């Protein structure tokens, strides 16, 4: 069996090098559940339904204009460091957290009114001062000696590290993909992957034996110009011809595998599409989602995610990981206006999605969380900021210990012990600790965490009875 799996895996990876290529079929047709199970110690109880929803803020979210100092003393410190990038103190939405180890009075960006309500109602918390690390308690001297993640301020490398869970080398597989490798048997659906992406191809959902199923807010990506068998006209004739080609039993192993990928992918696409259409015919969701006005909409993507979740039982899903994205956080210029627009998108998306989860009775079954390349420099480059390091992340769900700030919100004073230049802050919390707690809630065994996050022992004792951070009711 191993030889067959390896051969098929090589076939898929090498397909783009052939004359057929990936361009002849949509990505969803290649995003299938693996042919075989992964061998590991994780044996999750899959009787309940659990889903992780990652919304990735591409470009590097300005985390310190998301969760902001509000008290007089800390605001003056923030104002001095941020100069023309600072939010007026009277516009910052005050928070009253249960847990806030820094003791600093904090608030939210003025566009995050819905997030404020979720926080107040104990449905949402923040992971403060988080970023990629290779060493716990990293110091300025460590930074100067190069004991930091590879290519620390490069978009492509930091995206790779956040999505693979590997910070001291280039990871081959994504952490969600490896979770799917371990837990793929939880789902009975053989056509649609445990991992579903509404944000295009991503390494986060790529495993050694699994990959993601590509979709969009308009539905799963499918071939254009074909319909169903027996349809009249040119579309029907084209469909019959295509089906004939891919249903043929070829003597060539390559041709047969290509045909199998096409058939199974097309079957998964149609199954998901039909399930969503039936759900909408029967009434769909009562929750109203925003259309968005920026050329992209987190709300639209999360609305589709909710529709897929609504069909979890008849589609055979017990575990799912979704990937959605909000682009254009690389605010080197016009930061105040651009970041405000994106905070508005995030606010509507999270608020509306949580309402839909409550409608479906899934608020305790889903955790929604954020990732981003890195934070932004506190100092201004004119009208924007540049690539930095530490930032703040959102976590939302009924099982999240809400109304808390996990981690110590840092001093934003330039020249402090954790600041390495231009307002770049060394993170306190490693991304490994943050993401590993999500993995544990999802059902991954502690003993399997090093398989997914190879450096986790640097930040967390996997033999401990305590969770990595404690922001989820495990």
C-alpha cells in the first residue's frame, strides 16, 4: 500500500510537469481526500463535530492599531511611538477584560464595534504579543546574534512559517494538512477533503497524504462549459464526451490516475454544490451577511463556510478546517485609512459569522482564529509602517475563554528591552504555543504535537497537565 500511496503522491506533484498540467482542470479536482490513512497515535473521539476557521490577514496586520493602549499613561507612550499613525484616544473602544496580565488599560480600533460586543459577551479573546520564534524568552542579544526565525521580515517566509509551524527551516507540509493526515478517518466523505480553502492554494492545508478542497464564496470551483449527463444541446454533448474520456479504462497507469482524480474531484464538487443548493431551497440561513465594498468580503466567505457546516451531517463531516483570507494588510502607505477599511471587514465578518453559528447551534463546535505574516513597525515611514514582528491575534468561539487578553501586552515605548529598532517588538508568545492549543482542542494528542510543530518542546512541556496557553476550554 505504501508504494501505491507514494506513487500517487508523486503523480499529483509531478502532474504540472506533464503535457496535461494542472491548468486543464480546476484546483478543486486535485484537492481530494487522500487514498490512505496516516499512521499516528492520535485516535480522536469523532462523535462530535469540530471545526477550525482560520482567517488569514495577508500582508501583516497592524496589531497595535487593532488592540490599542487606552489609559492615559500608556496612551502617551503609544502616541509618542506611533506619531501620525496613532488612533485618537477618545475614538478607541474601551475594554474591560477579565484577564489582562500587563495591567495596561486597553481598547479596540474604532471600527471593531461588533468585536467589542463579542468580547464583552465572553465569546472572543485576544492572544497578545505573539509571533514566530525559535527560542523561548528571546532577548535583544539573541536578536543581534541571529537566534530568530529565518527571513524574519520577508512576507513569503513568514507566511510559510505561520502556515507550516516550522520557524527554523522551510517546512514541507502545513500544520492543518498534517492534522488532516492524522484525523482524516473522522470523516466518511471520500470526495471532499477535511481541509477546505476559500483562499486559494495554501501550504497550511497541505499534508503528506492530504490536500485541500478549493472553493469560493460562490461555491466549489468546477469546470466551465459542462453540465450533467443527458443534458440537451452543445453542453450536453460536451459533457458526454468529457465523461467518456475520463470513464475509459486505460492501460496506461498515468492516464488511469489522471482520470480517477478528475472523476472523484468532479463528484465531490457536484456533491457539495448540490447540498448547498438544496439547503438554500429549503430556506438556508436566516442570518444576514454583508456584501462587502472593498472588492473582497470576509463576510461572503464566512457565509459559505456556515452553509457547508449546516450540511455537515449529510456530507459526512465530523472534523473540518477552513481557510479564508483578507488581503492587503501590507500598509506601507495610507495606513490609517486602509487599516480602518480592513478592520471594518473583519468586524462585520466575525460578528455575522458568530450569529450564524448560534443559529446553527454550532457556537461551541467552532473556533475562529486569525493569523498574519507579522506586525508593523510602531514608527511611521511617512504615512504607513513597515514589516515588524510581534502582533495580536483574534480567537472566537463558545469554547474560547472569552473577554480575556492572553499574553502580556508589551510596552510600546521605543528603546524598551523588547524593542529592537523602529518599534519592532520581540514576541513573548511563540506561534507554536498559540496554534498547538487549537490542535489539542481539535483532537490531536499531546504526544503528536511534535509531529506537527517540531519545535514545540522549546515553548511547551507536552507532558504537562496544563494547556499551552489556556485560552480554550479543553
